């Protein structure tokens, strides 16, 4: 059993290294997609495990990494809220809720919000501000469905509406997430796979790109002040393919150790590997450690840490609290906090 798991792990790492080495001679395409906020991970538990979650996905945050995983959750309903003080004073929030309809399947909804603090408008004439303010925000609203096809295999998908805005200019689009989740007979080894953010291009439009134009440059003749607009390009959203493995390498009456590894192929960067480990005592308290973006070219990501507590209020309700910490090199670090309720 251990040899099987080791062989699979080595194979995933080998493929990832090969991808990374072959991509060194090509352009990584960093910064060529819109809606970058969709790449920020959700859930402090997942962050603490280095983002290696596509095959773990046994809680509400599977709605971000692998929508098929939510069908494996035992609870009838679950809600959760995740907040992070992102880099440069920006804010990231993720809210999700699910409802198990028994034989019909599981339905769920998600809300992702990313915002830039309001600031004053500065110009050459008014470097200290001209009396106006501006801000920027991003939003994604999702609705999904997952179902077990067998006791060990489930599928899921999520449709999302995406919108980004800066001052009076905005763009919008739609995306689809699809995932599969398979519990193998080999010591409960889980194989998870997902494709997220498969969707339309996004293009800015709005009042900020409008201007008045005089075609012949003469205010005394011909048409004057013709309403015109600047031409803007359309951009893809960050399509991501994940393939992962997870297994309880140690499991006793009171103690559990879960190891996970993900190989990720994005459309706007080089391939990379996420890995993580969760240690849990009596499913009450947990400690997590991981490493993000291994083999990614010029990555500032790396070590992650985290912990959590599950507190049963009674036989029906369980309150969860999780904390995650992730280093971003010269950009300092980011801390994630989430709270959830299962019933």
C-alpha cells in the first residue's frame, strides 16, 4: 500500500518537474488574464495545507477547489465565511453554503469578494487630490450542484458570474467549474481532479473610456464633440487544471495524519506543485503545514502553516474555527481566518 502511494506521489512530482523544465524556454504568460482574484485560495484549512486540497475537499471549501467533494460531506447543511487581509491593504472574502437533498444531490452557493480601499483622485494639476475618490472591486457569484454516482465516486459543477470594476469602468463574464472525486480501495486513497474558471473573455467598458472627438480638428466646421470611446482588449480568465492525491497515512482512534499533493496547470503561468499535511487529534484540534507553488518560476509563495478547532455545540451543530498563514517572500505574508457551522 505504501509503495503504491509512493509511486503515485513520485509520478506526480516527476510530471510537474518535467513541465516546469520544459516551460523555462517559453513565456510564462504571467499577467495575461483578467479576474486575478479568482486565483486566491479559499479556506484557512486549505491554505494551511499549502493549497493541496483538490483531493481533500471534504468540507464546504471544496466548492472552490473541487465541487465534487461537497457530495462526500456527511452533514445535511454547512455554511462558512473566510476573510483575509490581502497584500497592500486589500481585502478578500469568501462565503459558501451547501444543502444536502439526499438522493437528489447537494446544492451550494458561493460569493467571492475582493476590494481595494477607497483613495483620492490625483492629477498633475491636483497632486494632493481634486476632491473625487476612486476604488476597485471584484465579485464572483456561484451556484453549483454535486452528486454521488457511487459510494466512492462523485461529480460536481458550478456556474459563476464574474464582475470587476475600477472607478466607473467595469467588465463581466461567466465561468464553469467541473470536478471529480474518487475514493479508491487502496487504504482510502483519494484521487481528485478539477477544471476551474472555464469561461468567457472579459473586456472593460464604461464612462471612463468615453471622450468627445473633433474629426477634422476645426471647431468652426464639420461635426464637433462626437461621442467616441477607446478600444479595449478582451482577456481570458485564469483557467486552472488540478490533479491531486490525498490519504490518511496514519489513522487511529484519536489521531489522524492526512497527506495531500496537487499538481496544477494554469493558463497564465508555469506548472507547479502544492503539498500539505494535516495532524488531527480526536477531530477536535488540528495542526497543518504545507508548501505552495513548488517548481513555479519566480514564485514568492512557499511555506504555509495553520490550525483549527471543531467544537460540537450539541449532537446537531458543530462550530469550526480555522487559521492559516502563508508567506509571500518580499511581499511579506497573508493571514486567513474562517468560521463555519455544520448541522
